[in-house]
């Protein structure tokens, strides 16, 4: 009965969790007033100029040393990059069309989607 109540509530008591070896999150201590966090952190964030925002990809640098990459003109990027977000037809749309007249890429997609069904 107790196990049913635990499963229903979704909360496992600490002693039961320790006997099963289940780990949980650490309990955070209450922050002191005037300590870290809150509005003080918001005031410390640097303000970036519009020119810098439009020429740099922020957060793309994964190395400790180095800087964020600069944006390049569209001609410097590969052609396939611009087609990644194009909408591709769904299975229902492909079924409505004649499979003999489908372009090769749509036909490949149609066969792939049929296999997953």
C-alpha cells in the first residue's frame, strides 16, 4: 500500500531513496540579502553596441582561448546551408502526388517515410 502511494504521488521519501541508491538534487541554501544574484547581476552585464551585434556570432566560441567568429558575407557560405530550413513535403502530401512524377529527392523522402510508418 505504501509503495502504491509513493508511485501515485511521484515523491520518494529520503530514507527509501537512500536504500535504493537513488540520488536527488542538493538542497540550496537560502541566499543572504545583498549577496550574489538578482538585480546586481543584471547591472553588471556589458552593453554591446549594435555594430558589434551585427558582425559577431556570440556564444559560438567553444574554446577557452579565442574569440567569437565574425559573420561573413552570404557568398562565403556553402549553397546547401540556405536550404536547411526549406519546408519538405509530408507523407500525406507525397501520397497524393503521382510517384512517377516526383523529383528524385521527394521520392527518396517518400520511401524513407513509408519505411518508418
